[in-house]
C-alpha cells in the first residue's frame, strides 16, 4: 500500500476515517465505544486536539478534528495505538486492529465543515443501524441538537456558529439541516476531494500547494503528491500563452517556458526535453524571465492574466 501524503500545519482541519482489518468490527460492545471516546478525550488534553464531530460505527469510525499544534500524526498514533493495545489486551489477541493507515483528508473548514458534519452524522442511517440520526448513541449528533449534556472535550461552537448566535436557535437549525436529507439520496461532500488528500476550493488548494507542497524535502514518489503538483500539460500551457502573446515569437517562447516551469508540475528534464534544452537551462531561463517581470509592468500584467487562465 502506498504511503499516504500527510499535510500537517497548525490550525488544520481533517476528516479522519479508519476501518477494521479485513473490515472486521473494531467495536464489539458499549465498553469498547466508551473506551475509544476516552482516548479522544485524552488526545484533547495531551496533544491539544480539537474534536468537532465523531461517529463510531461497528467496523470503522469518522472524525472531524482540528490540530492547533499541527501534530496530526502524534494525535492519531495516540488514538489508534492506545485503542489497539486496549482491544488486543482485552481479547487476548495480537496484531493489527486497523486496516492499513488511517485516511486523513485536509479540509477547507469554512467551505465544507458543515456539510461534512451532516455526512458523518448520517452514517448510521446509510449503514442501516438507525432510522433517525438522533437515535444513534455513538455519534456527536445528540449533543449538537441539545439532547444530552455536551462533554467538555467535544467542541460544537465552530459548526453551530454557522447556524445562529443563540445556542437554541443554532441547535434547531442544525437539526433541520441534517434531517433535510434523511430518507433522501444525496451526494457525498467528499466527492470533491483532490488526490484523496485535500477537500477545498481553488484558492484553498493553491494556498496549501504554495505553502506546504513546494518543499524540496518532500517525497516526490508519493502518488498523491504527484497528482496534486501536476498541473496543466505542457501543450495546454503553450496553447494558452500563444493565444495571449502570439505577436512576439521570442517573448512567446520565454513566457511559455517560464509558465511551464511554474505551473505544469513537470520535472526540469521533461520541460527541457520539450523545449530542446538542458535541465539547468530551464531553471536559468525561468529565472531570467522572472527578472523581466519584476522590471516590466505591462509584461507582468499580461503574464498575470495568462496565469489566471491557466489556474482555471
């Protein structure tokens, strides 16, 4: 199994899922569910995790969590590791409890947290474990609608804040929001996930790529990273630039090479082969054109317009 791409930074939100090995149950009774919840609580105390939403199913679980300290790996080692030790000890077994690595999707919280929370809370209905989300005991939904006193470690304010300032109003509106999809077909908000790694709009994805995925230290052999960093093809970029700068052949070639270097995600070797030059020449030509942009306002405007078209 390919190693997943983990993007960690302070304040990140994630949709987390983990399944039992061979899809077997990881929860066999109330004590198991309660024990797992205790590890969620401990993760907030020891590692600063913020748990916004949870739903524990028979053979898997869902979390929507935030990492103020940027320490997702540490948090998940605690949760899954501690629970595996407990489960194995209690049942006198050994070996893996979970199927491979947990899945962590980085989420643009402002755009998707509400929809994801509904998706998570409706899980028991999709699995046929309950007819109403409020009837399912092992999810955070009961607290979101005010049916039970919320434990201190579970944070509802962020999501309920989208539904009203007064807690009672927000709870009622959230109840309507979730129940609007009960007994109805709907599209999962996770369908928009890019490279099984990021769920967010164009600006969010590009901000993450610029801030956290451009480092030379990253493992370029990760399939998800390759998919995220690979932009439009060299031919597509050439066609877009040609439509904007066709009146000047010399400028056209320089601009095309620069934009291929900046946006295609291809290696220097791939770009060099396309233009018939060496790898070092690609970097040098791109740097020289960057200096031209710094000095020429009109040229910079043309390239900015072209860049926006490429991003779309």
